[in-house]
C-alpha cells in the first residue's frame, strides 16, 4: 500500500532512473551515429549533451516549465486569498512556503513544480480563481501541496525537459542520417534501418515516459489533500467544476500536460496518442473516479 513516505522514496528512485536512462540512451545513440557517420566526435558531443541536460533538468527544469506556461509570480497584496490559503496549508503540512504564481488563462487548472520543497512553486490559472469558492480553491491548493510533500514535482518536471530534448535529438539525428555518412553506411544497410527506426521511435518513447509516470500520484495527492483540509468535498467539488469546463487551455502543451491537476486537453478532446490507445497510459485518472473516491473518504 502506498504512503507518503513510500511515494517519496519511489519518486526519488524514478528520478534517478529517468536521468540515468536518458544519459545511457543519448550516449548509445551518439555512439551509433558516430559509427554510422564515421565521426568519433559525435560520441563526445553526445556525452557532453547528456550530462548537460541532466544537470539542467535537475536545477532549472522548474524555470523552463514556468516560462512554457507563462506563469507570473504574485505577492500577498496582489492575491491575498490565494496567498493565505497557500500559507496556511504549508504550515499545516509542515512544508516551507512555496512561491505563488498565476497564469493568465481562462481555463481552470493548477500545477506545482520545483526540484524540492525548499524550491517549490504553486501555480493556478485566473480561470480557476474565477469559478471556485474558498473551500474548493483550498482543496486544489492542498492537492498541489501534496505533490510537493510527496516529492512528485521533480520526476514530473524532469520528464518534461528530457522528453522534449529527446524529440530535438531525434530531429537532429534524422537530418544527420539523411545528409551525412561515411564508409560504414555503405557496409551496413541494416544499421541504417535500425538507426532510422530509433529516430522515429525516440519521440514516441519520450511521450510514453511522461504517460507512464504512475497515475497513482494523483490519487495519493487527492487523498493527502483531503487529510490536509479535513474536507474532501472541497476538492471533489472543485474537480467537478474543472471537469465540466469546456474552455481550451491556452498556456499548456503536451510536454507539460501531466503536471496539471486536470488534463488540459480533456475539454477539447485533444488527447495524446498514448491516451487514445489505452486509458492505462493516460496522464490523469478519470475525474469521475477521483471524485467518487474523495466522497467515499471518512476524515
């Protein structure tokens, strides 16, 4: 059975494995490209690239996510109710006060990011603030605070950066395979086929990395939020309002979709390939299931 502590350990392990896997994959692809193109320099470039991206994804991925979503920091004077809710829940959860951000977006949604609780951010949209009452907003913020306490944000945020750069690397290598080459290319057409297959599959694998991040984190964050607020109905009612919204989200992308409390593409019907193939790979559990479980809780 998952607990907050087992989830923290699991997320630390997932982050290490994700970064190690990325490092290994990039170096392997670089070695293959160097052999195929008869250029050993590519191996060194791949090593530097992989190490650099791991460092960047750990230290700066939260900043990249904030830029991608257009979130802006706000002060207590600018958003007093939101700020007070975050402050009170941080005290209740025994966590450092996270930075508070707002996205100018009419679609109701929210996310948390940051490499650890000491460098965490809670961001909500203007659309969320406009439709929720205080109890509902408290439930949503508690959900995001739960992600911070469970240390979900690092593995979720690192996945955004690494998956995105896998796609960029695949595009770069596809151009190299098309326009470059040496003697090895002529000796091994099978290697060429494998290389092209790898380039095609790399972005798909990167997408599946994001989708395969356990959906249990959302259920656990919901349960933790209910315990923090002692009022599961607040989050349940908020999820109902969010799921009924049909306003397209302007500041989300498929790279960041799994960070949000609710799938930002669900209202538009623009679900990713993995989500269309199987609900098992969806970035979020069905809202109806989350609401049902919250209303069954006895706190």
